[in-house]
C-alpha cells in the first residue's frame, strides 16, 4: 500500500521533502494529551540526566515549545521540566529556560515524542462511502480533498480505503510519518468493522487467524471477534497489519462471508471514535506521539 500525494506520486520521506531530519509536528491540534499523569511508582524514562543543555542560538524556550505543541499551559510545562519528565535529543533537561530548536530536535515528555514543528498538520477524517481516496479525480468524482477544504494541496493521505469503504483516514504533511505509517515494514495494525453474510461457523476466527490462501498469497488476521449475530447477517471486528488491495473484503469472502459494509475504526493507536462521516479533526498531541512511536520515530 502506498501513500500518494495529490498528483498520485508516492509520498516522499520527510528527509526527501526537507533534506533534513525526520518529520516533526506542530500546528494546531486537538486536546493536549500532554498533561499525562505519571502513575505513582512509575519510573522515569531511562535516559541520562543533563541540566546543561547547550542553548541553541536563536532557539525557543523549551516550555514555550511544549505549550505550543499542546502539552499543557506554560506553567504546567515548567513543572514537567522541573520534574525531569522532558527529554531533548535523548537527555533529560530540567532547566526550563533552555532554548531549543523545535524544527530539528526531538523533544519527548514521559518518553513520548511531542509534535514540535508548527508547520506540520495531523488530521483524522471519517471517509464516507462513495468517496475516492485520492486528492483529485479527473472524472470529477468526490475525493477526500473535498473533506479537506483549503488544505488538501499540502497533505498526504496515509494509505487507502476502497471507494465503498468508510471510516478512519489519516492525513498529514509530515512526509516521513505518512510514509512509514503506510509502509508494510512497520506493520501498523488497522481495525475494521465488517458486516458479513452469516451464519458464522465456530471455527471462523481460528481460520482467519491461521491464514487463508488468496490469489496473491496467504492473508491472516491479527485479531478477530464477532460483535453481533443477526440471522443471515453478522457484524465482525477484524484487525490486520497489512495493506494489500481489498484485503479485508477478499479475506472474508475467501472464508465464505462476503462483506456488505466495511468501516475502518482504528489506524494503530488512533481511533475513529464518534467522528461524523465527512468530518475531520486534529489528532491530539498524545495520538501523534503514539503514531511516532508506532513507526520508530
Ligand atoms: N480492506 C479492504 O478490503 N478494503 C479497504 O478499503 C481496506 C481494507
């Protein structure tokens, strides 16, 4: 599965895009997720301590970067720094006046990277059925760019959904993150709700988890459960970490249970939740940090 830009090109990596280090985040986001509570007794990340971070000339104060990334208020961010919960390029920094480079330094809170670049945007959208997963269509059909008015030009969609599939899509201008999320090497799991033909045999889950031969090789589910049985129809939840074309529909059809409706509910750590069909929302700071972690960034 590839990530394609507006003109159908594969999304370049952030290194290619910027000629620099892998993508950082930034821009306006939803809730903070950054006021994460450390549980009593929970260890701090195992990183060396260093209070003498060299100020980056012309850099931005650390607490300002944290606050701008949605971690919390400046005051809360100062507390996080003083508590030793903030890392810059792998070192804990307790001095909250430290000046850092949010464009190039990797900043983490409680071990989770924060989106520190202000020019990067991270969105979730609920693709309705009957919308193409492209940014433009020369035949004038509805595309996901219609769901991103004024923004589509700059964004990559992460992976694809079929024309008839609904649900969670991610869109971002963080090329490296988009590239990795869509790359099979990182095996990011995706979860779907599928309405299928029933009744379902008892061994269906075992067969799906074991693997079923398709025309282009074996496919298997990572997780499977029956959500609801209703006579000749059933609702199932299935998780896979691969992205071959029509993979869920083909897998369930090969198992004898063709799909009549398919909704993607999760991409890695991000859930569709109650986002309305056609609506978009900014990812939270926590979700972005979890996405980075899911692909080793
Ligand atoms: N699998 C499918 O069959 N269709 C999708 O849109 C996504 C996964």
